[in-house]
C-alpha cells in the first residue's frame, strides 16, 4: 500500500508492458474512454528495490469490511503465453473455456458477525463441475442473513456493460 494507492508488481514476459500500455491508453483518453468508470485511476510506474510497480488507486480505501470477488473474464488466459503455459492454465481451470470466466478467490464479510470467509484459488481449481459455480457465487452474495439479489443484478449489469465495451472496441480483445 502506498497511501490511498496500491503498488501492483509489474508482470514479466511482456504482460507488464501490455498492462502499462493499456492503462496509458485509458489515461490518455480520460473520461472519453468508456472503460474509465470500471478501472482504478492509474498514476504511473515506480521502482522499489529494483522492481517496477504500477501505481493504481486503491478502490477499497476507506471501506471497513469490503467483500472481494476475484473474477477473470474471458475464455482463455494470456494468448501471448507459451503453449505449455496455456495448457497448464486450461488444466487448472477447465470450465473457463466453456463458461467464459473463472473465479480465483474471494473474501466475504458477514453481517451476522461470523469471521470473514476467505477462499483462495486452490479451491476454485477443484471446482471443475459446472454445478459448483452457482454454489461459489451463492457464497459470495449471501451476507449471512439474506441473499443479495440487488447486488447480483447490479454485478450482471456491470459485467454486461464491460463486455459490450470490449466487443465494440477494436483496440482491446477479450480472449
């Protein structure tokens, strides 16, 4: 953490440079870019201890008990990755090719005072059956007292809007 920003390590093998190019493009277009409202503000790159980091707005800053769902959209992982890496990813998340996303983790705070629920990517790698996806999403949208259908609908609308933007933007590809 760096104040109300986070430092995200720059990825290797060209992925980090593609991510910088993406954020630079969106920043250059400002509010004219339709993705702006879905992204953290980008503040450049810094070097710390011989490593490079993206400086991004901390979207959780000021929240007491945020619930977080790490959802990767797309049917493939990095298309620029080696064939071996792509095959490893497909074996880890076999449903991704069929359903168009994968869940890699979540943290859920309950209003009933129970301890937060933390589920890491290891469990979701095991969730290879299509029937497990609704259960995983139920874990996220149940607040300990009721199912948050209002948030489900809001999330679906936002994901559909992102998909529409990406489908209509020739510069960005969704894999």
